[in-house]
């Protein structure tokens, strides 16, 4: 019984850890796309800047809706 409880605890810890990382992952992606948008705008490529800005906003929404922070 003890081994079963330890195995269940290990699996649940790994699962919670994986879901907890999604918030920071989406925030990192949003920062990356925001940086690319700024760089594209500096070079005069406004269409690419708008696309990257849209991707950044989408990732910010995903970060806000992540199951666990």
C-alpha cells in the first residue's frame, strides 16, 4: 500500500509540475514575439510586426487561462 501511495504521489507531482509550467511557457513566448515585433517595426517591416504582435497577444491570453500558475 505504501508503494502505491508513493507512486501515486510521484505521478501527481509530475502532472502538476507540467501544468504549472504552461503559464510561464506562454509568458516567455509572448515576450519573444513582442521582441520580434519591435525588431521588425524598427526595420520597417510593419506587416510582420503586426503578425508578431498578434501572436504575443494570443500567448498572453493563453497564459492568463493556464490551469495552474
